[in-house]
């Protein structure tokens, strides 16, 4: 069995690979069509003109869905590992809310280009990277509280270094290099979930509330009709 076939480790892997592909493909398309300067433009500039903006939007929307799934699985995993720790439960719920809002921001960035609706695009970026940074911070605190009982100290230090790196670029995002570095570092944080997600799987159970989808059982309906017809005759 390959490493990405273990548990749900394919989720964070797919999220990071797909998001990186969205940035790279839109960049290649934009410079091929001479829509942007090839010397490291802003990421948003590579998705403002057709056809690259269409590619950029579709791929980031899919990335947002993968992000929601990854954030939710992480929430369920932490909840299952520490069901009776009040502080961890509160932090875990806060992390879920921050993560979902960050995913929403990613979808907003994908659908509102800065050349069309600038305010919405900026709000989406703030949700994605601003609240996303807080999400990483919360997850790092959870890692600290869960080590060494649940996992090793190494994963905590790795996540802490990524958070510090991203936090520095959030404060100093004045160059295109900083934007690209922060974006890849932000989504790279989810790579630290791969080993954790190898230890979890989820399943969906279907609980039927009845044997049919009728509001009233078909046999009862037929019997009522037969009774009415017999009266009419």
C-alpha cells in the first residue's frame, strides 16, 4: 500500500498539489499569452484576464472544497483523540470555524478578480491568509497540548516554524516574492497533516426513516381509493 492510500492522507496531499497546480498553470498561461510580466507577478494578476482567470477560478474553487474536507477531518480527528479535554475541545471548535472561513475566502478570491470587484477580492484574501494564519496558530497550539501523548514533539516544532514563517510574511507582504512564498508556505502547512491522516478514516451511514419515500404508505393510499370507489358505486 502506498503512503497516500493509508487512511485519508490523500486529502492534504491533493489539496497542496492541486492548489500549487492552480497557481502554476495560471501563471504559465498568463505569461504564454503575454498578459503579465514573467518576472514573478502577483498571484492575483495571473488570474485576471481570460482564459487564465477561468482556469484560476475553477481550480481554486475545487481547492476550496478540498480545504473544507481537510479542515473537517482534522476537526473530527482531534475530537476523537481528546473527547474529554475542555480546552482542546474549545480550541478545536475555534480551529474549525477559522478553517472554514479561510476556505470561504479562497472561494471568494477565485470568483472575484481584483480587476472586477476589488473590495470583494481583498476581503477574500484577508479571510484566506489572515484567518488562515490564525487557523494554523490554533492547530499549532493543539499540537503542543497533544504532544507527547498523542504525537511526537517534532510535528509541533515543524508546524510552529511554518506559522512563524507565514506570520512574518503576513506582516511584510509588500513584494511579489513574499506573496508567492506566503501562499506556498500556507498551503504547505497542510502537508504536516499527511502522517496524522494516515491514522484516520471516516464512513457515512445511511439511516432510513422508512421503507419508501412516500409521506403515506402506498398500500394505505390504494386501500383508501378502493374504499371511496366502493361507496360511489
